[in-house]
C-alpha cells in the first residue's frame, strides 16, 4: 500500500492506495463556535475542495473535532441519527450536517446508543 499525505493547520488527510480500492482518511479540527463566519466558511470550503479532489468511488472517512453540538431535531435525523446528547444544535452542527448531506455522509457518533457519559 502506498500512502500520500497532506497537512494544513486545520486539515490533514492520508490516501491509502490498495490494489482495488483507495481509502482516504481525512482528519479535521473545525473552528469553534466563537470564530467568525468567514473562518468557518473558509474551513468548509477547504474541506469540500479535498473531498471534490478525489473520485466518488474512493472510500472516504472523515474524522475529527467539528466543535458541533449535534442536537436531536427531527429534520437532521437522517444524517445524525437519534442518539444525541444535546436537545439543541449550534451553528457548527448546521454547517456539519449541510456538508455531510452534500457529500452523502452520516454522523456515526450519534447513530448508535451510548451511555450519556460516553457521548
């Protein structure tokens, strides 16, 4: 397997090249809720560029800290699931859900039941 890496201050990824399938693992650290909208927009534009750089048929895994309070609103349930600790969302969650929906991703950490101390 060959590996190719990219690193910036907020985002890094590694490409694991296999014989039949390439796996792209993206690790991120999103701006916090207090940061400006411009910083958040810039982050998600950079993330979208990374995802658009690779063909759709590659397996993509997105990991990291999105600084998002994933709420349990019904409108977000297809993407976020039902097992959220929070009742309300914040602006970062809306941005995360919009990105995940546009890339056909789901937030797995809120899909499965956990004890509240583990959420």
